[in-house]
């Protein structure tokens, strides 16, 4: 399957909700209901998105709020995932994609992790000729923006 049909993101979000456990998580989705042709490996792409969703819960506060948006642009498809967590300092934006890197501040000592999730996510998105950007504010939240070229 090399296209994302309009059910794809809803299925990811449904699977994600089942994996969350007992933390309170509110998910809002603004998904474009159109079939989009992207040259993607669905399994890998799902892993990439899942890692970001997982982090939203891990580095979130008491009540996690996630907003996922997809938008079809001229030559690309944009997927953004906004959380209301602890945030990532600007000087760490590129470092968090490095292998085994974890930000030393925040709740990193209470939360287990290897620092591999975003490394893999970035590798996967790059393998799809795409990119990931971060916009974040400390204590307010983080937005990950994935851009993938359309066919
Ligand atoms: P793993 O994903 O391998 O279990 P991890 O979550 O620590 O471990 P990454 O997902 O690669 O590793 O994230 C790297 C680091 O970036 C995290 O340790 C955390 O410090 C920071 N980080 C990632 N996502 C967020 C987020 N949504 N909000 C705040 N900090 C984040
Ligand atoms: Mg992670």
C-alpha cells in the first residue's frame, strides 16, 4: 500500500488510544478526508507517527491533550502533532533526533526511554524524502510537523 486513505490516521489514533493505559488523554483530530498518494511504507510510517504520539504522553502533564492535523499542500502532505507537555528547549530541537539523546531537564529521570524513538522517526521520514520540524514552548507544549512530498 503506498497511499494513505482517509481512514489511515483514524486507525492510528484508535490503536494509540488502546495503548495509552490509564493516563487521561484527549485526542483531537483534524484530518483531511481525501485519499492522498504518497510513496510510503505504511508499517514504517505508522511507527514514525506512533513514536511521536507516545512521547506526547510520556512527556505530558496530568491531562494530556493531543491535536493531530493533516493538510494537503501543493507538493506535499503535512502532518502535525501538537501536545500540551513539558516542551523542548529550542537548542535541543535537532539533538532530540540523535541516537540515544534525551533532554537532561524535565521529567526525563522519571520516564524510561532509550532516546531512540525520534531517531527512528527521523530516519523513517528521511527515507520517505520528508522532514520533521519542531515548534515548542517550555511548559506549554510541542508540535512536530512532518512534511512528505506527494507523488
Ligand atoms: P524511547 O522513545 O527510545 O523510548 P525517549 O522517549 O527518551 O526514549 P525519543 O522519543 O527519541 O526518546 O525522544 C528524545 C528526547 O526528546 C526525550 O528523552 C525527551 O527528553 C525529548 N522529547 C521527545 N518528545 C517530547 C515531547 N513531546 N515533549 C517534551 N520532550 C520530548
Ligand atoms: Mg520516545
